[in-house]
C-alpha cells in the first residue's frame, strides 16, 4: 500500500487523485498541499484526504507521506524534488520533468545520489493502447521502426501559468511535445540515441510569448525519425493520435476523439462530455473512462509496483531528462532554423548505431524492389540488376 | 478487502481473476475450485491463489472464502448458488443467471430469503462506454428512448459445453443475447416492463441442436423497443456494438473491433492480438485493455463496494431473472413464430405505462412535423392542420 | 444520347437532373413537367431545360421526350406509367414503384405488354460501394450469405405528401424500406424467393397516421435473412448503413455519415453541408459527391446503356414489384403480428430451395465445430462425435 | 465533345482512359501512343481506340487528336509538351509537370506563348472530398488557415522508371509530394506565396538512389504552414489523408483506406480489391469507385469545360511550375539541412503578406486567451492584462 502526498490541487492533481482513489485500490492519498488554502480544503474534502497544508515542505516531511506526487507548475518542480531529496521521500513528478535539461539532470542526479525512488509521470506512455502497441513492436510485428509520429493538439491548457513563458519554461512544445517525444522514443527504442532535431514553432493565434503551434523531427542514430505535432490552437476537442511505420507493419492509435463512442444530442440534459470538448450539442465523441484511457491508472500501478519490488519504473527521471534535452534542441532549432544536435552529457544507451542496409536479395543477379498486382490483374516485378545498378521490370499479363 | 473464491478454472474464470489481481487492488482470490485437478493447480499457480480444490462445497465453505464467484457452465449455476445459500456466503454469478427464468427465480428467492448478497456478473453493463452512455441518457441528453439495439456476434464460444444444448440451456440467444437484452433494458429503463418478444433463430452453419444466429425484438410497456442481434457464425473477430435512438439524440458504441486502435502487420513476430481475432497478419484491431473495456474491473468494483456499503449492486440476481424471462419468451417465439408475452410472476417496476403523445404544438392551428433546409438553400416547414388533419408544407425559396 | 423528360420538379426531380447534367454526359433533360407553373419555370431555368409544362400527358407525348423519368409522389406513379404505355415512351420510375404490389404488377405488365423499356430507379442499388460489394459477394468472397441488413434512418422526408398515408401509401417502410429490402435481396440473390416477413412498426414521435419507425425481417427460401431498419425519427443526420454476414466473410458499408470526411466548424461561414444534416456548427460529416455516392450517376448510366444495348437494366419494374410484395407482407405483419407470407402471383426466380447442410467433416469420426487460440496462448479444438452426437474439446496448453 | 490522344499505355494512361470512357461521357479517346507496339495494340483494344501508333509526334499531329494527354515518365514530359506546342494541340500533362522548376517553367511559357490550352492533371485536387473541403474553406467555415497537411504513402510505384532517379528526377517527394504540396497550397490559398522549405528525406528501405521516405514543411508568406508526408515504404495499402487546421475549424479527409467500406474475407473467391492493397484475405478496405474518389472524372470535366468556355482550368501548368519550385527547394533542403528559399522567378500571386495579429480583445483592459469547463463543472477564463502583459485566470466554482 502506498501513502501518497499530492503537491498541487489543480487540474492535474485532481486527475491523479481520481486515478488513485475510488477504484478499490490499496493506495491512498493521505496528504495534500496547495498554494491557496481554499483549494487545499476543497481537495481534501473531495478526495477524503486526511491532511492538508499550504506549506510544501511540511507536506513532504509529513509522517503520512511515503510517496510525493508533484502536480505543480513547471517552475516549482526542482524545488519540490530537492525537498523530497532532503526528506528522503520517494518522488513522482509530473511532465515535463524540468523546464530545461539542466534542471532535469540536476533532479535526476540528486535523486540518484540520495538513493530515493524517482518516477516520471508520463501518463501517455501508459495508455492501454500504447502498452499493447509497444508489446507488439517489441515482439517484431512491425519489423524495423522507420518513423513514429505522435500528435497532441487541443484548444489550450487549463491554468494561467501555462501561458506564461517564465513559469512554464516554454509553450506547446514543452507542455505537449514532452508526451509526443517520449512516445516516439519508446517505439523507436529507448536505447537508441536521439541525434538531432529540426523544429518549426510559431505563435499563430494566442497573444502570448511562447509558441502555440509547433512541428518537430527528431533523428535517431539508427536512421529512424520521431515526429511531434503539437498545438494549443486546434479546434474540435483534444486530438491525441500516434502513428508508427515499420518495415513489416503500421500502427494507428486514436486515444481520444475517435475511440468507438459517438453521440449526437440536441443539447437536452447538458452534462460534462470530455476533456477539452468544445460544445455540448451536436456530434460528441466522449471517451469511456478518461483516466484509464489516458494512462493514469496503469502509470501509478507501475510506479508503486516497481517501488515495492525495488525495480525501476518504466518511466524514470532519466527519461524525463532525455526528453528535456530533445526539447532544448527543438527550441534552439526553432530559433536558429538549423538541425540542432541533442546535447546529452549523460547518455546510458547504445552508441555508434548506423542505418541498416537496404539491399534485399531477389536472386544471384538482382536486388528486390517490389512486386504488385495491377487493377486489370497484371503482375509486375521490379528489380535492380546487381552488376549495373539498372532498374528493370518484369510484367506478367493476365 | 474482499476474499474471493472462484468456481471454475476456464476462460471466464481466468478473465475474472485477471481483473481482480495485478491492478494494485485490495481484493484477492484466495480459493479456486475446478472440476479437474490439473486445471485447479495451474490456475492457483498462475494467479497466486492460496487454496485450490476439486470439491465445490469445500471451496464455498472454506474460511478464506468471503465472496463466491461462479464461473461455471450454466447447468451448474443453481447448484452452486444453493451451496452459497447453505453456507451463507456472498455470491456473484456469471451470465446468464439461469438456463430458464424458473431457475433464475429460484436462485433469486433463495438468496433473498437467506439474506445473502447476490450480484449478477453482467460485465457488458459495466464497460466504460456503457456507464458513460447510461449517465448521458439518464441526464436527458437523448430525450425519450425509442429504440436500443445491442449486437454481439463472433465465431463461437470457447468450451465444449456451450455447444451442448442440455448443458448450456440454449445457444447464441442465451450465451450472447443475455448481454444484449440487459444493455437495452438499462438504456430503456429497468423499471419499464418488457411486455412481449418476437424472435427469429436458426442453426445456419454449425452442426448443433441450438441456434447459432438469432435476432429478437423486445417490446416495452412504454412503446420502446429493444433489439438483439447475436451469432456464433460471424467472421472477422468479435463484434460488440450498441445503438440507441432517442427523441433528442443518438448513441453509437463500438466496444471491440473499432476502438481507435489499428495495426497492419505482415505477420512478423506473431503474438496474441485480441479475443476471437481470426488472423495474426493483415489489418488487426486490438483493444487496449480488454478486461477493462469489457467491464470486468468496474463490475467487481461495484459489487464489492455495494457489499461493503450494504447496498444493492447495479446488476442483481433479480435483473438476471428478468433477462431469463425475456430469453424464455424469445425461445418460445422462435418456435411459435408469434410475439410471445414475457412471463414475469415477480415484477418490481412500474405498471400501466403507455406510449407518450406524438402531438407537438407549432401554433394554435397546427401540429409540428418537420423543418428542413434543402441542398439549394430552400427552407421547408411541414405541419398538420389541427382541425382537418391535413398535412401542408410551407416553402421559402432562396 | 438520351433525351429525358422529368415529371416532377421537387427534391428528387432536382437530384435526378443534377445527376444527368453538368458532368459532360451525352444525355440531356429536354422536357420538365411540374404541377405548379412556378416550379416548372424555376426548374427549367436552373437546369437549362428547353420545354416545360404543367400538363403531364403533354410532357410525355412531347417529341423531345425519349425517356420519361417519374419523380412524382407515389399516388401518381401508375397514372404516369400508363401514359408512357399509351405514348410508347421508355419509362424510368422512382422508388417505390407502387403503393402496393397490385399497382406495381399492373405497371410491370402494362409496360411488358406494350414492349416499352421500364427501369426502376432504385439508386441505392447503384452506389459505388454497393456495386463493388455485390461483385465481391458474387465472386464468392463472403461464401454463402446468411444475413443482409440495410438501415436507412433520418429525421423525415422533404415534402408534405410523404406524411399523408393516402398519397404515400405508407410511411417509413414504403419510403425507406423499399431501398433496404432491395439491397438485401441483391446481396442474398435476386432469384432466391422471399418467403415470409415479420415486421414491427409504430408511430413513436410524429403526429401522423403512418409508421415513423419500423424493423422487419424477410426470410428467404434458402434460409437467408434480410433485415430492414427504417425511421423518420433518427437524430444526427441521414444514417445509411448496410451489413452482410456470409460463411466466409463480412461487409460493412457506411454510405453517408462516416465516409472518411470529417469537419469541425465553429459555425463561421455557414453553408450547405449534407442532405438532412441537423446543424451547421460542431462536428460535421459531409459526403464528397452526394449524387454519385447515392448511386444516381451509375443508375442512369446503367439505364441508358441497357436501353441502347436492348438489354434489361439491373433494376426493373419486376424488381419494384417484388419489393412492393415484400412491403405488403410487412404491413400485414405489423397489423397481425404474425410472420406473413410474401404473395408473389408472378415469380420468375428459383423454386424449391432449402437450407444447406451444416455438417462439415473434421475427420472420419468427427464433425468440425471450431478452433481457437486463447489469451494465454492455449489452443482449443471443438468437435462433434458423429456416432454419438457428443460435443468434445481438445485443448493444447502452451 | 473532346477527342483525346493519350500518350503512354501504362498504369496511369489506363486509369485516365477508364475515367474518360464507359461513363456515358461525350468525350472519347481517339488516338493512343505507346513506346512498345504490343502495349499500344492492347490499349487500343481494351478501350476501343481507333488509332494507335508508336510514333509520338504522329500521335500528337493526328487529325483525330484535339487534346493530348501526357501519361509518360517524367523525363519525357518536356519533349511531349514541345511537340504539342509545335502542332498547336491542347495539352494536359500528368503530375509532376517537370522534374525541376526549370523544365516546368519552360513548358509553361512555351504553351502560353503558343496560345495553347495547357492543363495540369493534379487529380487529387479534384477528389469529391477535396472539392467540398475547398468550398467550405473558401466560405470561411475554418476561419484563417494555420496548417494544411497532406499525406500519401504506399508500398511503392508501379513502373521501373519511377525507381530510376535519372528518369524520374527524384523519388517519393517528386512522385507523391507533388500531390501533397498542391493540396496544401490550395487550402492555404494559391495566391499566397510559398517562402521557404525544410525537408527531411532518406532512403530507408529500398535499394535505390532516390529517397523512399520524406517529410517536409512549406512556410507561406502569411505564416501558414504546409506539410507533406510521403513514402514508398508504407505497409498496409495506400494511405491518402489530408488535415487542415483553421482558427475556426478542422478538416480531416481520408481518401482511401478508411472510407466507410470494410470487408472481412477468409480469402474465398479472390478478386482485385484496391490499388496497392497488400493482401486479399482478412480485413480489406476497398474504395467504391476508385477513379471518381481519386478525382479523375472531376478533373477531366474541369479541363474540357474550361477549354470549351475559354477559361483556365483549376490546375494549370503555372501551378505545376510552382509545385516544382517547392520540390526543388525541398531537395536542396534535404541536402543542405537548411530551410531553403522557394525560387520563383515568375510569381503571379500576392506579395508582402504578413502574419495576422494574435490580439483579440476581451474587454478594455484584457486580451482574451481561453475559457473552458473542467470535469467537475468549474469554469476557467484566462486573460492577458493589456497594461502589464501578466496572464491571469478567473475561476468560477460549481
């Protein structure tokens, strides 16, 4: 059983508490900290939390706190983590880990040095669809991964601090891209080194200093490409989709707007439909169990199980740091307009990979390119002559 | 915390155990009974169950048994329930409750007389999509419910006894129709009396005595219609879909084959994709977390929570009995080719409902029928003259 | 080149004219008849029609009329057809052919006796998806057809006369069921005799004498089942879906609301989205080319090509008559609550079919029932012992 | 009526001929040229073409040739166009227009100078879904366009010359990107200048010199972004999808693999399913009428109509040249890894656009950022203080 202290009583704190309670789980929220007392009181009441406080250190140090769950604005993550280090409490931090890789690396090293358990709350790497996809990919069903794209776009985040570049550390790339980057990284392989990043980012709609729309490409050492598409300007709800291309297959995941649940309503009997839905009449696309579909329940299960078994969780502070390093490169790229190298002073994966060969033998004299059946039933075989490099086709007419 | 004894080590018993363990739940499986010792041993090992036995009564009477979960073939349900009554253990029974309403009513009454908790394990009335739909419908988002269809078809069940009409008590209607009937009944309103049933059933493909395909209509006292479509002859996987029409809206649920998760694979790296999938290459449609999407986790949560609070669960033995009564009428109808009355010697809902009026006033002289915009932009208003009954249209040209 | 006279200047007449003109087709609309002069004038102007009139016989007899296309209310079909017979003009009649099979048979026989070309404008049996499905089914891709369901529901038709049971001859069954019945009949096989019909029909929402919602089952001589679901009370647009189950496969067609075209709009820049759409903001589901997707262009191509080649079109008056006979049985059934025989005084297909055998040999001693892979990788084979009828299973554990 | 000469008897030539004949069109194919005589003979027979030849100039100069349709490998386009110029024949050229913008500009200028009609056969800018989307966007339903993405990926093209970088002039970018670029350009606005391009391209799977996978971003002068994703390495069929984001809405188009037509087959009765489908058993996703859904029929309609009216078609050689200029920049970018300027020595659209303001007034003191309803019903309003730039939130609790 895990005794949890939640730092932060806002949107994400409530989502975490929802995921931890009310499911006949053996874990419980025992302490809550919020900056405003009224928020703390309301939270404690809504989720039956025994202790509440507006003093962060008090919350962390509280004897009823075994795990600290950081659900605070980005600019407070490092402070909160360092207090966990001080009080030797296991710590789980929401995404992104830091505003920069420097912050993230400091947190990672401090926790490792102190020997405390540190989990990175990257919920979208725990959705049921993601986990099953990852298993399929690891079993080889898609062959060698060529490209992994993840997209998260919606009409913008819930709280003021997200829109303030000082407090948040960035815009849509930091807020949403952290998910997309880690999803693609998992599919491509966590031990494959991200090498360089190209990113376009712009402020197209909102009156803010940070970007509200960005697209980025992350090149990995083995030639695979990760892609992220993020925006706070999307209309129509929250769009969460992933796509993977491999030499042997394809995966398409829709995690939110098209999950096999469709409702039309004239607007009678108004009620909450889904996170970031734009309307409560017309065609609606609710999600059955949002917290589960967004990965929260599997995430906490992995965290607490790993802790109890003395193992690493699937997503660690180190992963958060790699993600931050990729984001740092993305922000540099958005300014310099160059492919920017990913700076990873600490890298624990494979080194020196290269792109696999593209030559597949057809027979002693030819490399294979393709074969196909045409609409009228004709067959075509396309080959490359080894000796000359010439490309030839052999047709079989019906 | 619930201490659970599972009776039956087959497909559904394993699915129940999967749902109860490994999710950081506070409940545990403490006893397992199976007819064959090797099955019991394997089950106990796979799910870390402390006690196993091939003696059903011993399992039920075991001190480590607080809840009995019946995951046995249909012809053994009554015997198992009566042993729970004898030993005063809370009992949860898989679907269908009985082979007939008579059996189901005897079980219901025996449990009520003994004062034991009795829950009906109708998992598909606990799927995340179902629960959210039910909430929307109850909030009025669909207005008055006119029709609720539920479809479950797949290439046939897992165990020999399903195909034996003596042991199962029926074919696809009993096996799958029980889900569909209860889904529609929930959407229409559990306190609305099912009045009569028309059912077509046939053995189209399989060499068995029971039906392998059936379609039925259930008429409710308020004029609403429930529809079930069930088959063991479907090709392409397991098709689980519900549709609801109301005066103010529509719901379409796809619970299995199209849930926003699509995979193409050449067949490399073969692995389990989904329950009743027919192939492991080509386009696949896995479900993220099958047990959750099929309602198992929410179902046990409701059962144990209700027990601890001293309340009724959402699905009770009484509900199972009403479903069996509708199925009995369906089987009679399939033979007599008549609309057969639903015989409910015990009915606890509303009585004497009738169909609501279809007259909606447009103005003092007219009833409203419809208004529409045509492709060229013209507008049409269609009305019924109160005085004469004449139907008229008023057109506005662009 | 076909010179066409359109009778009727309403919704369907305009749709027909749209399909015939503006596509670089060699056919043209040369004459139009409408009951009201203003409608005729507007139609002639919108579609560049040389001649217009409010006299039906004059339109039919007109020298510029080679083909007569009847786009009139149901109660005028027979009169119009008889005038075509009188003037020996090729005739194409909209659906349903008659209000009853009697009317339809009289029209069929009159045209045949007069030797004029008579085509039945059943557009939904000409949609691109329908035609490709039919070809797949005829090639054997689905094996033996077990069940074919067609659904058409929307918020109600465009003109006053539809809602008047005297003029229309019926309600949703006649208006929409005629499509669904002929679709299923094509998939099952046009030469397979429809034997009996069970139909539920009710007036649930609209203040009219005819039914606004109905569901029917049509049993064919070979044991196959056709199903229709029709309604004028559906909310959310126009729902056009077909489903087919065969021993070797499945087809699912969505012809309107989900065709791979999705749009969200705040409502800015209002414009026509789709036939029977309910709103112009929120999520919309337009169809690319409505007239083509609804089969109109392929339908006229088949009609005129067949005429020029001296062949029968795919859909003839005889087909319209069979559909009417099935509808007649459906209306009787809705009243008597019995399976009503389809009365076909004239039947030109096969006679004396029966249901195929369900016995498929596994080995010398067993009939085959099923084999399956379970979630944990176990394999199950289910067989019936020929000698005893006993059902057994063979399990292979991982 | 148009008399058409088709140059090229391969895959695309046949698709064009299919689209031109057999639909009761008034246009006809009167001459065909192919490099090999057997191909020319077969083509003439299959499509009832009166004249065939293996001499290109003879075909163009033929008196039965009014329109020349170029369906030849890329390296022959310029030669064919110049012969049309010489013989003053109207010319329609398949995509891409040139291998480079230089080639394309020469062709464009030669035709304009000669005063001959020149149409660019960009079929995917004529699909029914595209045309309806374009109309919606032009009506303002999506507001200001922020981003337009088009994706075309499949397992590789049909003929040997595509795979030969000398003959084709490039790989997937030239073959598929030309579609994607022009689709996005239409949605963003054809008179908005494309400014610079960033492209990643690699040869990941095939043993060829050109790229088999690429992703590109095209920045327009008004700040809008076009995106293309192209590949010859995709598994699962042909993936054709477009997405558009605007300030007021969203469009998602799926033109091929998910169009509301789904079929499962065991593989019985094998037949052609769809262009570039990978298998004929399991789940299949056919397209109803491929030629129509891919835009061919609308494209020729526009071309011939425009010619007869003395107008420009929707897609001209000038458009083909702009596309080539963007592709040239993409290829430079793939090598230099820089954002490369689009070089348009000839530009006929708007100049000097800039990105619109992001400031939307909420009240005298605040800029508007966002408002939202949270899961528990709370409301949040996020604003920017004009005077200070501070971002604030106002919460309304339930």
